[in-house]
């Protein structure tokens, strides 16, 4: 997708600096005389892709620091989103944990969200459900399994172990009362940083209302969060008994998504969770 075409459309002509590190979008910093901007471009999608991101940021904004969004649109080749550029700084993971608690303290009467959105480049289904495990298995795990099947990344062994895992979980855990909490939804270390004042900034959400353990599970999956983060979260709002035993199931959602986006290199981790007795 031609960045010059996008710059013409958004009427910016400043210095363009590519930003590396993203798996989904082409990212740029645009330096104008008085202000810098962050520009995200995604080829081969409509603006609906970025509308979902803006919806998620707006849901988080009453509780924590998120970038402002200025303009989104689409061309014949894809879509773009123009946002506030926030200069990164250093911060305290304890403050990040406290802000995450603020997000999770926001609740809803049902599990889900008013619109479907995206986890990375994959669709994320958010059909409302009264029961947490009904929501999680249908809209999270089985939605990803459907994609894996279409891409020939699911087999009889994985299906058998998944059904066993699902049955065991429901027999053991179906009685718990779970309150739908607002979730960031994609809480790996690349989706949070600190501004120059040390305030945590949350970006690239995949929001829904669900079990807050899901955000904790993602934060612990790929590393990048210092131990003080989880310690401070537990001090602010302790997780329920048995939470550690449930994290792998939530991590399975993200690993299935990575299997679908990046291939069988994530298959071993998927199988490790499925085979756990």
C-alpha cells in the first residue's frame, strides 16, 4: 500500500519514519513542524478493521491512558488509522498492574461485546452469552479451531484431546460465579508501554467482557512482564483460588491464534496444553 497516497489523503507532508516490530500493520511516525503522529496502514482490509480498534480504545479510555485517534479511512489497496504519537519513556510495572485492575473493575451484565472485532489479523467473535464457559469455548477456542480446520492445522488427535480437556474443565469448574470484566484482550508486552511521565499506555486492544484471568494468562505467555507486575495485581485484587491451573486453557486461545496466523511452529505449544492431564 502506497504511503504517499495515504499522506495525500490525510493532508500530511512531514518526515516519515518507519516503525519496526509490528506483525500486522505497516507503522510510521509522521513528524510535522508542530506535532508528531502515528500512522498505521493495513493492506487488503476495509476500514472496519481499524474501526474495531478505535471502538476498543474508546472502551478502555475512561479507565486508563490510550492514544487519541484522529482519522481512519481506506483506499483501493487497504485501510489506515492516524493516531496520537506518544513518546515512550520508563515506568513502574506496579502502576501497570494497578491500571489493569481499573480496566477489570469495569463490568457488564453478559460476556461478550457489542461488536465482533479482531485479535491481530483474525476475526474475534463476541456474541453475548450469560455463561462464561459457553462464551469462551464457542467464541474463543472453537472459533479458532474452525479456522485451523480450514487451514489443515487441526487433526483427529487434537480434536480428541480438546474434547477431553473441555469435558474435564466443565466438570471441575462449571460451578464458579464469574463476573464479566472488561478485558484488554491481547495483553502481551508489546501492547503496553509507558509515556515520558511514566504513565502506562495501553494499545492494540481486542476488547470484550470476560474472565479477567484471560488477560493475566496472556501477560504470562510470552514473557516481558516483570514479576512485580503480577505481585502488584494480586495485592490490588487477588485472583480466585485455582487461577494458575486455568491459565493454560486461556493461553490455548492465543496459541491457536498464533497457529492460525504463523503456522505449525506453534503446534508444539498447542499440543502441550491439549495433552496435559
